[in-house]
């Protein structure tokens, strides 16, 4: 997680309404229009079904209560307004209580194509459609409870599980490869790269391998893990994940498949 951000979350008024500017609503419209063209035939069926259920507006940023009405009816989840950045403790606490954190800011035109911080487009468009799905919702809730009870060291290993599933997961849908990770589905470049580039490695999902695989947040992913259908998330929740974390700690991390992050020169 980035330690600093230029963005500030918008605060709701007394009625819980956030008053977005015309430009912010226009950015939302343009992001949705662009991404809808790209994800068709690439996103998994459950994601597209979730989009239909949410019925997100195209011309403005949705209000959180609109999303919550749908989530409450489908899986009992809610979204929770948070500052632009939250710590791991708060992140896991929210997930453990079936609340998905949403930072209420949207990227500027200058960072239209890529943003390191998770903005409201990433969280609402990228993740909330699948929070209507029982398997995804149950996995995310289970993950939150595990993380909230885990040590700081173990949370670093658990972060890799989240990264390679919820954020950057691929799955098999019949004979096809599809996307369910919100980090991919909210990024046009990564959507095309994950599905069509011959550069990244794509492996069947082995949870122990996932826990041992380093990642960087600021590059196209060099490796993706493929789930055998979204219901495979139910199977992951039945595993003793903390025992696998201990095994991963014993075995150590794999060598990174990416160069080290460039160091900033001191001024």
C-alpha cells in the first residue's frame, strides 16, 4: 500500500450524499465507457451478471447507498466510505465485518490510464460486481477474518493471496480463460495484457505457490494464477490457510520475476 497520496476522499453530507463535480462525473463516465468495451468476452460471466445487478449509472458516480441496496439483497455485504488510504488493520477489520472499503475520490485526467491508489472506479466497478456472488463474497469475508487475526508478518503472506485472486485472478469458464480480478478489470491495459500477451506466465492456482510469489503493484503482472471456476474460491476457504502460510515461511519466497523497484535519488 502506498504511504502517501495526493487525493482526498470526498465526505458525504448529512443525508449520506457525496456531491461530485461535473468533471468527476465525466471522468467516471469515460472510464466506464472505455472499460465496458474492453471487458466484453474477457470478464467472467459472474462479473457481468454482477454489473447487471448493480445497474451502475453511466453518467455519474454512484452513491454508496445505491450499491449497498443491491449488495444487501444479494450477499449481505456493504461498502464503507474510507479515507484515500487505510492501514492493514482497518482493511482486514472491515472485510471481517462484510464491509468493503471504498475511498471516495476519483482519479484525475492526468492519471486516467493508471493510478496506484484504489479510487472509487477501481473499487465500485472493479470489485463490487463480484461482491454480489456468494463464492466471491464468502472468500472475501473469510479472508478478512483470517487477516484481522493474523500477525503483521503473516499478513504480508496473506496479501499475496488477495493480490493473485481478488485483484489479479484469472479463471477457467468452460474452455475459455476469463478475468475475475478487480485490479485487471478496472485497467484497460492490464485487461488486454492478462488475456492476450505472451509475456506473462499463467499457472494453475496452487495456494502455497501464491503465498510464495512476490509481486509489484506498479507494473504489468509477470505471473497470473488461474482458478478452476469462481466456485473454486469456496474450496480455498476450506483450507487451513494459516498452516499454508507457515509452510510458505519455511520454504521462503520464490525469486521475483521482475526487476527491483528503482530507488529515488536523494535531493
